C-alpha cells in the first residue's frame, strides 16, 4: 500500500487526553489520512499507523533497531503488503545541535535528508521553557521547521511546528511532485521524526 492522492498541507495534531503519544493526520479538507500511536512501555520505539482513530486496520509499522536512540535507525514497514519501505536514521553527534536525519530506501541507499532549518530556534526554546510561567507559552512563538531534500539537492517537503499550546500541532507541505512510493517513504519517516523531536522538546 502507498499513500497517494494526498491533499496538502497535512496536519499532525497530537492528542493530550492520552498518556501515549498519539496523533491524527488530516488533509487540507479535514479528511482522515491516518492515526499514529506510539506503544507505551517499550524498550525499543514501536509505532503503529492505523487507518483512523478507530484503529480498525493497521497500515504501517515503525520500529527501532536498538534500545538507545542516540544512533538508532527506524525500520518502516507496510503491514498490508508485508513490504519494507526503508528506514530513518538519525545523524548522531550532529543531531545534538541541529536535528538531521537520513532517509534510506529498502536497499539501504540514501534517498533524502531531513534537516532542521534553524538550530537556534530549538536552543532558545530549551532556554525559555525553563522560565516559570513564560516557558509554558514557548509553543506559540518558538517553532522549528524542517526541510526534506533529495539526493538531487531539491527541496521536496517542508515540516513546520505550528503555534499551539503544548506543541501539539505540526503541518507538512509538499514543495514539488514526487512518486507515490517515495512520498510514502518520506511521510512515514517524518511521522517517526515528529515523535522523536517532540520528545526532545
């Protein structure tokens, strides 16, 4: 199965009523694209992508390859077709300052990179969030953005954290056309990245 005919921008909206890291994905018309649920109390990251909030059908699975996520990579699998899409890999030490990830295909070949546009945004967010009262509102004015580039150097997607309380909204826009399989690979990678980045603050 591939994600196709998507109406951008896509909205990622986290639920604050559950302990788990769950979020809905809807398109520009408000139609459901998927429901993402991170399994709790797992030593390794384990994320399931469902058709909608009813969780009646599992579409994709994202799993970490090791316990510690400093240099972890995350396999991206299609549950309906039993297919391996590829994996998302964090760029170790570089990610301590500026979040950077590689997206690799099913043959483990680099296809895309995801990089934070401005590392200072996260730096100031971390500082200001420690200030009593004021820190509660950083989600309204300190919001990082990330760009997905292909190995051809072209910019394909832009992911932005939107102004919101508790940092619960992200928006994904497509800059140029891309084939359906690569589009699915990128979107699955960004689902995992959003969970990782949100957990980091």
